[in-house]
């Protein structure tokens, strides 16, 4: 700052309370560095005590954030920052919350996000102590650089945490800029079957987007309406394309692959085609991961 500003930053007389605030500010190393980086000298700090006290209060609210939905900021999803105004004085202003901006960026990488909105902030890192170690270790390995090639098939009873785990993982992948399609197979395959009759172009576009998505999660696999059409015109083309392109694909299901094959096998010819479908999945996974009850203790 120039001499003119320094002359005008005359140290005011303080009450005991203000002196305590000044002492708190001077003992805050992170704040002092921030001020010094802006060109504020130690002798100028007393002049800005009210502004800095307000800034620290605002910053504390953001640091103690309990989640975006519980934002307590003076202005929703906004944070205060310090800057030097055109007049050369230290000032503060509200700007977009970095956490909110990160969430917006993450959300933009979901082409489909068919899971409970309350799971939008989940992270696989928070599930490190889960009892289902096989699933956790497999998912973490897939997240590592160079491992994004294999598929993963997870099955178990309702409530064992299959969808929960995959929601957490895909949130982390989306935050890294990876495009995600997390679909409810029952809902989306029913949509596609309807489009194939009423809007062929929309059907083709949806099949193409799911085929090309960097990561696809088929949630509730096997719960969809099982028909020759779904198997032959949706599932097989979709999975064949993803297999050919080594595109990461996850399945969650209440059924093992042997059970899936049986569910799609109504006749002898069905059995042959269903076997081909299941073999395609087997070819791309290392193993089926069976979940057991108990994960629910970690799902809240």
C-alpha cells in the first residue's frame, strides 16, 4: 500500500473487547499470511478490525459447514473473501462457495443419476471401515489410474448396500470429471421399450448415450421386465458395445448371474441367448461379489 493509505490507517482507540479481537487476529497465522499476500502491513491491521472480525465469523460458518443442504452462510452457498478495492482499501465480498461450485461441476458429469438425492454427497472414502471388504477393495482398485477397464457385478439381498456403495463411488468418479450414467434398469429399460415403439430416434439416442458413457451402472439388474426384446434389443447391444470399447460397467442385482440366466431362459432358444448374455458379463468381470447383511450400519 502507498504512504497515503498507511497514513490514513491510523490506529483507533479500542475497548477491551476490541483489543481482544485484535489479539485474536494477530495470532491467526493463516489470516496474517492472507493479509500480507494482499499487501496489508501489520501496523494497518488495527484499522480493519471490524471488517476482519466479520470476515472471520463468516469464514468460521463455512469451515463448520454440515453440508450444502444445511448451509448457514449469510447468503446461501456464498462465502466471503478479502480483496483490495480500487481505492486501495482492504474490503470483503461474497462469492460462490467453492464446495457448491465443486458440487455443480460434479453433478454436470451425471448423464443419469437414478439414486436417492440424499446420497448425492456420499464418498467411497467414507466407507473405508465397511464390513464388506471385498466390495470396498474392488471399487477402490477400479478408481485407481489405469484400472478403469474391468466390469463389476455385485449381488445380494435388498438392504445390503449395493446401490449405496456404487452411488458413493460414482460421486467420486464424477468429481474427477468422468461421465457417469447411473440408471435404474427397471425404469430406464421400460422407457426404452416404449421409445422403440413411439419414438425410434429417441430410443437410438438413449441406447447410444448409454453405450458411450464412460461409466455405466445398471442398478437393480434383473428387476427389469424380462422379455426377449429387452434382452436382445437393449441389453445385448448395450453390453456388446461396452465390452468392445472396454467401457467400465457396474451391475447391482438381487440375483447371481446363474439366476439371471435362468430368469431369461423361458425356452430352449431363450436359454442359448441368455447363456451368451451371461457369458459376455463373465468375460468382463474378475468375479461376482456377493454382499451379506450388515452394511446398513454404515449407510447413514
